[in-house]
């Protein structure tokens, strides 16, 4: 099983990688399977069944709409986010769906979208799609699991325990931080250099650098959009976007020259994260990093570095992503990056750990210091629950990204003041995250049935 940096960083849409991006990809895959099997013309209607967390918070996360768009042939990487609202509105009003952009089929939302809070066995994020013929016979059926970060596993893969099909042989395979550090030491490589060599098994170095810079460009655009847009976020909580106003206030402070550099730097980091996560909550274009719910942390930290160090070198940016991805791979393979599986420690915790590692790398950290930074970033997010108010990726998610971004910078700085030797290893912290998630009550794992989700006073 091999994971690429581009498995962790994917261009998509908000508000959730597991509840929006994953279901859209699953539905698109379903429509493509029908096309490949020459069955589209046989389909009269399709039923969508959403289980577990996809049911409990599916409406707030737009799971139902994302699935419909996927069946219509749209992908999260390329769909025009300005068109989605009208596409859904037309489908619901006219009660038909254009399957894969080719075949018009009957579609009645009230009957064809079914929410079942009981989870399936393999993973709490499950959905079953069934295509029926004119005589109500089953033309094709498949069950999909959205396992976090936009990754999907179908029924066949789940039976074989496969999270990823890719079995590409890579020169430096690792599943633990211990193995990663040993490989770096043995071959005298930094974490980013080792990751680059592995990535070359899929694409050329030129392509790798180009794709990473594209990811970075999308992140920067997301930040800029978040700084410019204002108004109320959708979903009914009446959460007001704050990034634009805060940005204007910080510009005024900067121009006044009456500022404390340390505190102001922290405010800018907060701002960058808020901007991204407000865009995500609004259904805008974001980069899964490694999930949408935690999408603001990594771009905020890197944008902070670029802004305050004025280092715009492509080399540093590429190395940041490569090192961050190495830690994301460890979290994904050893535990989970799914809030529905281990709580928000798997999303915000993993992203904080990844950002810490990336920053430590480009600030000159050794592999041991990079691992230490990642350990600090994750350790201090252990036990973090996923209890979104109203099933929306807004409260506490938006502010939580800002707090974690600052925490990531602090983790990197602390690690760089040491020599890399420390008491608790990253592997032990990841294992603890997995065990904590297993022990955590389901009401704290993206079901909106506990915590802030039920204690918040809604006006």
C-alpha cells in the first residue's frame, strides 16, 4: 500500500472531505461504472442510502447534494462551485437527474434519498447507491465508505481491507516514524528528500513540483477569497464571516506602526486560517489538507512563513508539502484522519502535526526535529472531539483551525530548540490517537449528538 503527497492534498469543494468530497467521488465512480458496463440506458431511477455519520450530519455537510452532483457526472476537483446551487435546484424542482450528463432519469428527493443513522460495520461513513430499471429490477448496486480526506473504499475493497489500491513499489517504504527516521539516517536524506524519491515512482520531478505549486496556488486563492468575501454562512446558524473585517483591522494596525510584532504575527495566522475555513463552510474551492474540516491549518502556517520570512522560493514550498505529507501518511496508515472514526483529533490533530513538520523542515530542522515537531503538534490535540453544531463545518471548526495553526508554529519552534531527542515518539502518539478514537463515544464523532452540538444555545 503506497500513498502519495497528492492523496493527502486534493483540490475539492467545501464543506467536508468525508461528507462532501468523498460522496461526490463515490457517486461519480458509480456513474462511471454504469457507463463502462453499458448500463446507463437501462437505468430508470437511483436510490441513495446514507448511513451512520453521513446520515446524522449529511444535510449540514451537503452529502445529499454532493451525491446528486456526482451521479450527474461532476467531480469535486473540477466542478464550478458557482453553478452547484442552480444544478441542485433544477434537479429537485423538475424531479429528474441527468445521469453522468447523458441519461435523464426520474429522481424524487423525498423518496430516493434515504437517511439511516445506524452505521454499517466497516466504517461510520457509508452510502449505498442502487440503480433500478423500468421494471424495478436492480441494474447495479454498490456500497461506498468515505474514510476521511476524500478517500473512498467500495464494498469489494472493504472486504479485502484495502484503503488504497495502489501497490506501487517505492524505494523507501515506511509505515512508522521510526522506519522513516531510520531510512533518512541510513541514506543521509531529509524527510522531504526521501518523500521526493518516493513520489518519483508516480511522476517526474518536474510534474511533482508543478502539481505541488498548483496545490499551493489554490490554497493562496482560497485565502484571498476568504479575505474578500463577507456575509452570512449558509446552513441556518447565521454565522457571520469575519475574515474580511479582521483583515481590514490588521491593515490599519500595520499602517499605524503601533503594533507588537509577536501578537500581530499570531493574529495574521489566525486570519489566514479563518479565511480558508469560511470559504470551506460556504462550499467554496479548497484543498483537502488532509481533510476539509482541517483545511485552514496547513495553508495558514505556510502563508505565515512566506509572508513574514519573505522567502518565496519554490524549493521551500515544495519541501514543506513533502514533509507534511510524510506525517499525514503516518496518521492515515497507523490510525485515521476521519472525524467520524476518531473524532477531530484525526482531522485538526493530524493537520496540526503535518503543518508542524512542514514548518520545522523548511526552517532547517533535522529529520529527528521534524518528527519531534509533528509529535508535539499531534500530542496536544489528543482527545479532540468532533461535535459540529447543527452538523455544519462552522462551530467550532472555523476557530479550531485558527487555534491549531498557531499551535503548529509553536510546536515547530519548540522542536527546533531541542536536538530531536524526546520522551514520547510520534508513533506512540498516533497509536494513542487511534486508541482514544476507539474509546470515544460515537456522539463525539461527527454525529452532532453530543458535546457542543447539543449544548450550544441556538438563537
